[in-house]
C-alpha cells in the first residue's frame, strides 16, 4: 500500500531516463527499510485485527495478502534474509492464507452475485500462496542452520498435510473461467 502510494506519486513527476536508476534505488532502499523496521510487526498486527473481525463481512484482506506476496518476493529476489520476513514464513501464515483461499472458494459458490469479486480475492490469495512456496524453495537453498530447521519444520507441517494438498487439487478441479481475472493483475482487480 505504501509502495503503491510512492509509485503513484512518482507518476506525477517527469522522470528522465537518467533518473530511472536513482528512482529504482530509492524504491529499493525504501522497501528494505520497511522490511527491516516494520514488516513483521505490521503483518502480525494487521492479521490479528483481521482475524478478530473475521465474523463481519465488511473487511477485505486482499491488501495484506498482496503486501505479504510483494515483500516475500522482494526479499527472496534481493538476498533472502530470513529474519526480515519471519512473520510470513510460519505455519500460522501458511494456514491463514489457506483459510482465506478456502473462504474465497466457498464464497464463489454461495454468493453467485459477487462471484467475480470472490474470484479476484482468491487470485490474490493464490498468488500469495505461490510466493510462500517460492520462498520455501529459496529457504531450502540457504546454508544457514536456522533456515534449514525452519525449512524442515515448514515442509513437515505444510507439504505433508493433506488439507494443504487437497486445497490446490480442489482449486484445479473447480476452476471456472467465467470467474477468472481475464489477464489483469491482482493489484488492478482488488481495488475495483
């Protein structure tokens, strides 16, 4: 959300080709600063608020899912510092994303008038789950003992649990192109 605001504001200013590198470096440093100073606390607190208000239908956690996906991918492609995204690389986060995916799948079926909206939210949750799996693979490649212990724990608590595997299979079996996002990115879809 903060990154999108910065990019939006930068769009109002003319940026010369020579300045592109400077802007990219500033954005990169900004993302690193968010990761190192606020990310884990922010994700933990926002998830806590969302879970507390889960009974109400007036919240949309797609923005948090998008942020988790973005920062996991940024961290993975930068240099994969485990401590910066420890809140997201946890069994609780995997379970939360899986729960959101299951909820969105159920809502597509039960709320036919809003099926496209729920499909958009499911798309964002699925992208986040995919990035969690990419980060899991990157975690395996780290030569750190803590990373290997976390990898082993996550694999045994995520990959070998039937519920997680069945969710992906259920998604594939129940895919309906009428509810798809038609090639638009998740960021474009969530705000509409």
